[in-house]
C-alpha cells in the first residue's frame, strides 16, 4: 500500500500535465493504481480526520503547511466550491470540475490532499461534471468565507492570514480562480485593410463570477502581478493585451 505522500506526489505529476504512462515510468507505480487514486484517495488504516491537527485550531493559529496548494484551492473554492455540514459531525468540501478537464480534477485532488493530508477525498460523478469531495472537521476553519446562502449574496473578504498567503502566491490563487470560473479562448475577427478583408486571431482570458467581492479579489491580484485587464461586463473580466496574455500563459495556460 502506498502512503499518502507518494499518492499526492503521483497525482501532482498528473496535474502538471504528465501522462499516466510517464508518471508510472517515473515513479514505478502502476497506471491502474494512479488511475484509481484519481477517483478516490483514502487515509491509511488507523488514521483519520483528527490525525492531522488543524493549523487554525492551535493555541496560536497558524497557516496551512502547504500555502501554495492552499492558495490554489482557495481559488477553486471561491469559484466552484461549497462547504456543507455532515448530518452527524464534520463538513464536506465540494469542488465542481467539468468532465472535459481531467487534469483539473487531478490537480484539485492533489491540492486538497496537500492542505488536509489525512482527510478523505473522493469523486462523485454528476451529469457533465464531477464533485471532488473531501470530508473533515476543519474546512470552515480553513475557509472562513463559508456561510449560509450563496457566495454572491454575502460578503467575501479574506482574513489577514489568507491575504498573506495570496500575497506570497498570487499566481496560485489566480490559477484556481481561472480553473474554476475562467477560460482561455481564441477570438477570431475580420478587418478591411486597404480594401482587402483580413482575418485576425488573438487569445484572451475571461473570468466570470456573480460576486462583486470575488471579482475585486481577482482584479486586485491581477494588478499585483502586472496583468492588464478590463471589465467586459458587470460579471465578466477580460485579459486581452498581448503582454498580459503572455504572462497568463506562462503561469496559468489553458485547462486540460
């Protein structure tokens, strides 16, 4: 039986775009085993949600041990995530991921495993998407934005310790937000130049969210990394300038 560190490392390689065959050759782990971990990761026998103390529940609250993975997971949660209570005790963290992006699903699983090493992770199949789900007691501690109602109907403000993580890992937050509620598209248009119709193509990024607070967090983080943006609509942010698109491509790229 492979330990959780080994499983997380293998899934992280898959999340970086490596094929199952390549990861298998690199780690010596069978493709069948890696494929099964993409569906469900369980803690080792004798461990449980209490085996790893919560960084926020210590006498002196701290930060998650893997802040980069936390920043990415925060972006996913703010975009397509929710936290709901278990009927008995604990909470479910659920992140919706489209079936079309298996790399995103694997990367989401790897981020959850890095943030809460001992919590269970499994995938629930839905029509056109999956819900990457993790059960544990401490998800509201790690995501204090949790609350009743929809996120766009309540204030979304980062705690100071969360903002420190975002300041240190801005691209990870942006990647999580774009992977959840964003896209990279190729626009095609025609123009008449000197009487001749010419066709042009250019890449741009979009981020769409109903929450004004989440849109503000996205644009403030873009400002921090030097990405130019404009508001395409009340709910939509566009990045289209060539230099800014190049920055986004270098750090985020298309979903896969």
